[in-house]
C-alpha cells in the first residue's frame, strides 16, 4: 500500500515522521497557533511521532522573549486538556523558538534568514515549512518576502520548502487567481498546501473508506438506488468576535465555498483508480467542474437565504445578527443558506442534492445523509408504508455511522418497522479523536497532499459560488429572518416539501 493509501487507513499513532524539518510559523502569537497548531504538535510529541531533529520557529510581535511566549502557550494547552504531561511539554518546548518579527520590517526577514541558516547547519535540516497562520491580506506579502530574502534556500543541495495557507483563499475567483499567480511565482503547486481543516476531521476522512471498501454501499452508490443526498453543517453559535470578517463573507463563503463543497466532492466523485493525492484531487475536480457548469436560471426555486433575528431562550436575550459587534445595522449578509442542486452525469443525474448551513441554529450538528429509494412493492406489505433505508455519516458532535433498514416486528402479524445499526466512534471507551490539525500537520510534514485542496478545486468552487452570488444579486433573492436558536427559516422546509421530502436532521433529532 502506498503512503497516501496508508494515510487513509492508518492514524498518525501508527507511524513516525522520518524527515527532519524547520517549521516557521507566521502568526505564532495568534488564536490559531495557540488553540490548534501548537496543541496539535503537543499531541504528536505525546505520541512520540516527531523526529529527533526539528525546530518550530514562531514569529510574532506580542511577546518579548521565549519564556513569555511559552507561558502563554502552556495556558492555552492547559485550557484544552485535563492535565499537561510535563515530560511531553519539556520535549516540545526544547524544539520551539520565539522570533520577534514584523511583516513590514525588511530587516526582520534578513535576521530570520540568518537564524534559519544557522539552525539548518547546526541540525543538518534542509526541509522548511512556512505556515501562514495570519490574516489573508498578508499571504502574498509574506510569500514575496520569503523569496526576496532567500528564505527558501536552507543551504543544502536538495532543500525543500513548502508553503501552508489557511482559508480563505481569496474572496472570489479573481482574487483567488491573483493570489495563486503570486504564490506560483515562488512555490511549485506540489509545495503549496491549502488547508481546509474540515478535511482533517475523522469522519470526513472516513467517507472514501465507507464508500469504497463496502460492497453493499459501493454497488448502490448511484442514481438507480439513491433518492437524495443531504449535507448539513448546523452551528449554534453566532459570529462572536468575527463580525467584520463574517459580514464580508456570509455563510456562502464561510461554509459553502470550502467545507460543504469539499464534503460533497468526496461523496459525489467517481471512484479513483488509486488512492494517490493527485488521483483523488482529479476526481474531486470533476465534481467542482460540474458544479461550475450548473444551470442557475431558476435559482430562486432552489435556494433559501436567511439571517438570524433576536430571540429569548430560557430567559436569555439572544442578539440579532445586525446587533452583533462590527455588523452593519442594515446588513443583507446571509447567515443561513439552503441549496438544492443536481450533477448532470451518469452516476447522479436527477438525484437532488440538498445542502444546508447556518449560524445560531438550535443545535450544533454536522452530518451527511444518504437516503435510498424504495422500489419494493409486494402484497406482503399489506398497505404498510416503509421508512426508507438511510445511511447517516455523523461528523459532529458525535462521530459515527448509522444505517436504517426495515425488519419484521417480533410477535406481530408481519408488521414492518425501521431499526438502526449504529457505530459510534466517539462513544468508544478511551477513544480520543485526533484533533483536525494533528493529522494535517503530520501530512504536511510528510508531503502528503491528500487532505489539502488543489488550485483547480479552489478555482472551480469559487466560480460556482461567484455564479450563485451574482444570480442572487441580479434576482434580488429574498433574505428570510429566523429566530436565533431556532431550526432556521420555514422557507427552507418548504424547499424540500415541494419535492415531497423533508430535512433529515429534523426527522432524526
């Protein structure tokens, strides 16, 4: 089994990173570094996966020295764990350096170059990973300075430098294309790692395994047997302190352009010939191309936009979206969207795919529901109405898979009832689901791009989203208000009722 296939079927605990590396973390004092990246390194260190020689160089302006920085990191990790293992913490911090740097100061980049070169020679490390955990507006600027100040060259003949970028990758197709052109002048595509942290979730990684390693699903994964597919990513929280960013993006760019479309591509793609990162990406791109070619002439019948309003729940007053910090009081930004679409290919033609995501809904829940057709007709049913067979892949908060099927009720006159076979991964005793970033960091060090998005995936997803945005503006698609911590706009229910269906997250709750 090749390395990529091995990554799909085995967790990081089963392996060790062989390559030594320098990990240069821009934005090392930010929330992402404190809450995700460094805790992920702590977990990898606790599992004894990291090599003997590696260095994490965290850059930032907030702290004056390493001790001050480490004390704050310790507090962040302590908040996430019941107890910190001091031996693991000491092992990790022996490999961490703090480097004061301003993105605007050329002299700081020259000092960083000298420090990296010194460390490369001391530890004989030729591999560098530049992780941009910064605001998107700094991506191009930092990348240019990496080239300008020769930070990509570690002083060895076979030096390898990679660039890691967080979402969002642009705010539309044109801005994404401009950024990509800048990055491609500095890094090759194979060395650009675009993170969609949703792809690091355990059950997202499990989609292909469920599809491809089980003949009972593999044989039925087409329009002959599947009635509809639903993907829903429901959030109970509001925009919190992300008001300015969110009001410029809304749910369509914050959740659909990346997370939801990535999940859809894994569900809908054709079977890959092998499990290489390139082959999987190529199959996903086919889905994104079809989405970009989608006919949106009747989008008003296929989309519901919403924005959460104020509400009082258990005596607590919940703010409306327009009352949140840094939100325009007349904002037309959608915090909820439901979308019905089709893929025009032999596998999925005429199978409706329903996508839904929103903020301030009544529960936090993410899942994929695959509902199978009911083609069984027999006098044996005696006019009984059967529940459809249903495969539910649960992403969060619970992780697992359930399958609903029909059986005879014991001691009855052939009464048929639905039952469930259920696997709850997160319910297992002593199970501790790896953090999303744990596997992603492992893979970026190994150079495995299976769980990262390619430029083609990003470009076609933006073309699709831009097309929806343009149509919504041209046709002035209505913005429905819904009470905070409710099930969302009633119009979203009517979208499925018109097809004789209903949202399965409501049916299964």
